[in-house]
C-alpha cells in the first residue's frame, strides 16, 4: 500500500466523499505585526508571486487565479508537470519566478501577461504547493493542517517545477528575522490544527518584512522629460465602498512597461475621477478603476498616503472592489 493510501485510510473519519469541485474560494491570511513563537504553529516562507489553485481530473488540469482566471497558457510547463501526476486533486499554492535567491513579482510579470511562446521570455517559473483541498474523491478541508501537509507530500511527485512548501516549527520570531535578512517578503504563520476555510482567517497570519500591497489605478499623469506614455499612476483603495486616494507612484517602470501599460490606460480613459474624495494633482487623466497593481513602499503617512512607493506590476488575480488598505 502506498503512503498516500495509508494516510487516506488513517484519516478517513475526517474525509468526506464528494465529487471534486470546479472551484473553491482560497483561504487567506491576516496581516499582523505581533510576531510570536508557538509550538502549535508552523511557519512558511511568504512567496512574492501569484496565488494559484490547481484542479486535476484524470489528465485534465486547470490553473485558476484567485478571481477564477485560467492561467494555463501562461504556465504550460506547470500544466504538463501536474498532468503527469497520479490521481485527481485540488491543491493550493503560489506561482513564482526568482531573481537570484529571492522570489520576484516583477520578474514573474514577464510571464503573467503573455500567452504563447512563453519560454522565449527566459523566465523560469515554479509552483510552490502548500495545501491540498481535495484528493481522489475526498474533501480534505476538515483535516488539521499538519495532516493535510502529510497527505500533500505523499500525493504529489515534487520535481523541478513542482515544489513542496517547507516549513519550520515553533520558532516564528527567528524565522521572520531570517526572512528579512535574506530579502524575502516575509513569513506565513499557520495554526497547525487549523482546517481549510474558504475566507480570510486569523488561523493564518502574515509576518511581513516590507510594506507591499495591491492598489486600484484611478488615473495617470502626463510624462515629463524623456519619459513617454505616462508619468505616474494614481493609486487608490476601497473603504466602505468608496475609492480613497493613496497617492501616486512614478518609479519602478521599464520602457516596455511604460508602453504596454500606457496602452491599457488609454483604453479605459474616463471623463470623471473615480475617487470619492478630491484629488489635488496636476496634468491628470482619469481612468475607470479596472486595473490593480502591486506596489511596495516604506510606510503610510499620517494622512493615509504612501511614502516612497515603487511599482512592481499589474495583478490579474484580484477584483478591484476587494482592494482595501491592509492593516494589522
């Protein structure tokens, strides 16, 4: 009997037989600044990539983003690696690219928005899998996390493109300090007894090393000097359904980004500002609030604006209405 079969038999009382779903809402972590050690928690490296759920039935594979966009054409080597796995399953993980030893959302951008001949980008991608939601006709979400990870490790053949997300036990503060020294985005702390729930939870917590989150694009300024296409993006976040202004970001763009993003901006131009507060900026062009971008910054100012923001790339895995000011 295989290790997978032994574990299914061992945990059968916590497994519910059901048809494999076509979609599940992912479990989300909550930001905290209260870092801690705990023998009943595990700590995983926080990866700076694109959240991705993988659904395999027979040899058919669907890679889906958080907002249910199909990602198969962007990551064909991951589809191929998953299709060769045994059994049927739904797993949760992060698609990443590396810049040296550090995962880089900016580098992943070169793959995220391309379809066809993606290998020509020269950007290798890896799927780091950290949870299993369904396996061979069983819902596994009621299993405790430590048991789900055992089952995950026994169920997939991890290779160069498919990687198991390792963790450390108990020492969350030390691991967070190590993450920050190495330039990682941070650490995800998880209650090892937690079930997989389809919403945000305090059973999973984010220990960040830097300030970084998504923002809605509400407009752009004219370019200056030798720059072309646009100058800076105007950013925003939703608060009780109202789009609030968070400042503008004018750094972090390549010439290719300026050109491709400039075209996207012109395609969604609007006559009126999308913000629910006055925006005092010059030479502004408004756009419909349809684009979401990732931005890193040093801190929030006292009047809720970003200090020293830098653009990282567009996100396609989050609905603009879901973008809020992330606070512990």
